């Protein structure tokens, strides 16, 4: 099994002398190719910090972060941009689609930057649009699409370059339950049919139940880890709720 991500003993401090927050306190884990992993934990536990460090958006204070055999802590700032574009796909809570571009253009952007041929781009986009049921919105601008459609366009954009890993921070955070379900079905398809490796941060137990393994973070440390195994998503959801309750949230998804 190919290792896509290796998090080696990382620490992250914010602030300086006299006013230091330890956001990540020696975290270790690995993700293999094709895994769908969730990160949960109470507010302020370090989830976004962890994801931002893995995303190369933020930097760690100590430790090692290896993505697809590259130690990203050793990349120079010029290399980081290319690495992010070629190796990572992102799905943010607020979609981050460019308002002045159509869905098609938004999805095509990264491929255009990679100088891929227009007819090759067209073929790739038509294929993914069919899978994610966004063919009919490809010529629309973001303001002409529903929240769920925008989010599925964001999924298409994240997968189109065939990245090593897709990173998602609260991807269902701004969606109603029907749109959330459609997005999660889309993420499931990216994972099961296109073998995308996904790392997703969420507060929401229902959203988390789509992952196959969950890391629970508390006070910047990994508190525990659970696996879906061969059980159903419903069983996994109940297991998640049990851990959430143990961690001090209530069972109303409020981790
Ligand atoms: N830029 C920053 N400067 C200083 N402290 C920060 C900064 N960003 C985050 N922190 C602190 O680091 C800790 C972890 O924050 P982080 O945003 O990673 O939490 P989180 O688990 O994503 O929380 P939430 O569920 O509320 O999004 C918190 O104590 C937070 O106050
Ligand atoms: Mg956060």
C-alpha cells in the first residue's frame, strides 16, 4: 500500500514569548493511497491548524510532513505553490469558486495553468461532470448555481488534476441537509470510483460517517482513532456519536 501522507511528530505554536498557544502537540499518523479519513474534535482542538499545515498554507514549528515522498517542510516558497497545484486538491466550506468564471472555467483553471490541451481538458471535464451530475451547470456562473451545485463543481475542480490527496475543511458546513448528502455522495464517488485519497475535517457526525477512519483530536493531540471496518455507515455514525459524547460534546453533532 502506497503511503500518501506521513505526519511525523509535528508541533505547531502560535504567538511568541509570553503569549504562546500550542495548537498541535506532537501528532503522528499516516494515510495510505485511496483512504478516506476524517478528523473530528472540539472547537479549538487544532483541526484547521493541522489541515492548513498539511495543505502547505501554514507552517509547522517542528516535525516532518511527508506528502507523496516529498517533505513539504523543506520546500522553498516558489516550489510550494507548484506542489500545492499539482499534488493537492481543496474543498473549502465557502466553495472558493471564482465568481467571474463559469463552472467549466473554474474546473479547467488548474489544467490550463498546467498547459494541458483544450480538447484534453474538455474530455476530462465532461467525464467528471457526468459523474458528479453537473453537466447542465457547466456554462453557469457561481451566482446562477445552488449551494450544492457549487460544492460539486468545487469537488470536480479538486479532483480534475488527479492530485495525491484531497483536503476538505468542513465541506458540508454551509449546506442544507439535502445538498450536504449530495456533496457527500460526490466525495464517496471520488474516493470509491476515482480512488481519490481524502482527508476531511468536520464537526458533523453524519458527514464524518462517510469517512472510513476517523482521528479524534483534543487539545492538539490525537485522542483516539476509529475505523468503519465492514459495518454500515449507520453503525459507524453511532460509533462516532459514542466517541463525541465521550469527548465531552453532546450527541447533537456539536463537536
Ligand atoms: N493565527 C492564530 N494565532 C494564534 N492562535 C491561533 C491562530 N489560529 C488558531 N489559533 C489557536 O490554535 C488553537 C487551534 O485552533 P484551530 O483553528 O486549529 O481549531 P479547530 O479545531 O479548527 O476549531 P473549530 O472547530 O472551532 O474550527 C486554538 O486555541 C486557536 O485559538
Ligand atoms: Mg476549524
